């Protein structure tokens, strides 16, 4: 099996469609029609990836994602929303809550399988070689995927770590959103440049004293983002 996937979805036709196609791709799938039931299963057994509907009969998908990201054992588990709520507000909210991708119904089973592969690939460590970036009050280790800022451990998802590591590995260099999408999400990505803004904001909330006046992860207006390793003039946040 290529991985254990948990699907939390109350539409039986969708469940059967996803089950049939993902099993053909070699994945093991367990499905739950109610949010609390699926959440309890994840707490007991975990998963390699979660497919999550938003509109569930008891506990909505946004709340489930929020709970997953607040629990140490589950916060790194990739989450893909699978929902009919396709407005930009809902997409951005899902990403801000920590989702890795957002698939809108109706969807192509082949596209869903491709997105799952892409998300699981991004879960892998950023580099094969163990590398440590050490500054006066900032460090990150690709072997343990740990980030420490001012003596405190920052809890980043694998994708957030990959984004921060890429920028920190190229200090002072300004990268456009499109360049970051290619480097961090990969060329088989299905996300938009707005996704970069959402993830940068999430990283800032975890590593900056004042996320609206970032010390490390700065915006260069009209150009993109950069990592600044030494104290200096702060850029305006977006």
C-alpha cells in the first residue's frame, strides 16, 4: 500500500467514487460519515493523509482541521478539503486553518489522485542531506524538522518548514510568489499564488514577535518575499 488515507465524508456516492479510484492507485482508505467519529479514529490510529468534507452533519470540516492542527500527534498530518464550498473565502479559510490543498466538487478522480501524490511528496524532508541553519536566536534542522526561535520551539507543518527552509537557505534573496510555488509546492502544483501569502502569514504567526512587522520573513512590495538573517530595517508586511 502507498499510504493510509482517512476520508471524512457523508455523501455515499462520493465515498464510493473515492474508495474505488484510490484503491486502484494502491492506497488504503478508511471512511467515516460523521466528523466526530473520524476525528476519534485519527486520534487513535493516525493517518498518512486526511480527505475532509466541510459540510458534515455533526462537526464541520473547518473545526476538525482546527482540532487536528492543535494536537501534537496530528498537526503534521496532511489535510485536503474535498467540498462543494468553492468560494475564495472558504478556500483561504481552509488554507489558513492549516489545510494543504482544497479540491472543489465535482472533481476528477485522476486530479484528486494527482493532488494526493503532490501533497504526500511535499511531506518529505526538504533535503536528503541533514542541514542546520543557525543564527543568534534562530535555528532550523532538516534532520528533525525543528525550528527554534528565541529559545522556543516553533511548531511548523512539513510544508511550512519547507517554505521557511527554502527562504532561509537563500538569505536576502527576493523570490516571487511563482518562484516559491515552483520551489516549494513543485511544478505539479494545483494551488494559486494567493496560497503563498496564506502560508507566509501562518509562518510569521509562529516565528515572529510581531507578525505584522516581521523581523525574519519580510515582504518586498511588488516583488515577493525574502528571509533576513540579521537585524535591519523591517519591510512592510502584507
